[in-house]
């Protein structure tokens, strides 16, 4: 199985890394500060509205996606809701996340891998969890996004979760995984669509981190040094587009 995309994505990820780092060094004027404040407020509102959560999938949305992707979309979306409801309470307790991470990783890894170009007709597209499940197709970003929002819904603090762009060394491709940090600055566990086993990052030398983000912030990875803050994840256009899409899904 290929990782996520082709060589062009590596260059794009590296360009994003350089560009975000450069923007982070600028002192924004009051207009930019106001805009960032508004975007941050929007993220807080989004979290309160269950954006991206299985419980935010309305009957209207299920029927909309069934009409678009076929009747089996209903089964997959309801299966997601049932999966979340069936997670044992003990798996949600602090210290018991290992089983939870494995369950969520395996649940979404059942989706078929398909490139954005083949699936959506564009080179870069970040699907919502509902879209990925309804269409029965995802690439590495879509797998990672679905796992991120599902773990949030199951009570995992966002401070422990980071969507992380990496370079998949063996495949020489850009790739995205979800990193889970039990404590700040500890070795994270990696949820990856390439394998079902959740392993510590120390056991994944095939992955070189480039940058990571969550609802709170965006960090540039500097090997051998502390990660540097690059502001808010809303600087990533595809993330902004995804949040807008999630808000629209709640209206059906």
C-alpha cells in the first residue's frame, strides 16, 4: 500500500513548513491579531457544537450521503455511531488509553485507501469523518482526521493528540499520522493507516516528523531541538476548509 501521496506532496509539506515558520516570525498588526482571535473563537464554538463527532451526524446528513455514495453509507455511518457508544467506560479512564487507541486505529483502518485524485478528482482534499466513512475511502489525512475527532469525542484531551505530517522514509513520500502523548514531551504513540499496531514513535524510524497541529496550535518540528510554535492551525487552508465543512454537516 502506498502511504499518502506522491513526491510533490513532500515538497509541498516542506514548503508549508518553511512558509509557516517564516510567517511565525512576523509581528502581526492589529487587523491580523483580530482575525486570529476570531478564528480562535470559532474553534471554541466548533468544539461546543460536536463538529466531527459521530453524535453530530444527523439523520438528514445520513440520507444526504446515502444518496451521494450509496445505501451502504447508512450502514457505515451508523456503525461509527454504534462503535463510539459501545466503547467500554473503563477504556475512557486516564491510563487506559492503550486499548482505546488500538480500537479506534483498527476501526478506521478498515476503510479502503484511495488517493484524493482518484476519489475526489483533486490533488488535495481533507474529508470529514462522515465523508470518509460514507464514501468508504480515505487517504492518510482522512484516516488521521477521523481518528482525531473520534478520540476527542471519546474524551481524550486534545492536548494529547497531534495530527502530524511526516516523511515516510522507505516510501519517500509525505504522510500523515496521529500522535498520542500520554504526558507532554514524552514519546508519543503513533496511529497509522499503514499498520494496525499502535507503536511508540521510537519504533517507527521510518517516519520523520515535519510539523504537527491540533485545535490549539501549530508546531514546526526541529530535530534535536524544541519544536517551535507557528501560531494556530487555522493557517492551514485545508484545515479551515474542513472546519467549514463540519459546520455545514450539522445543518442537515
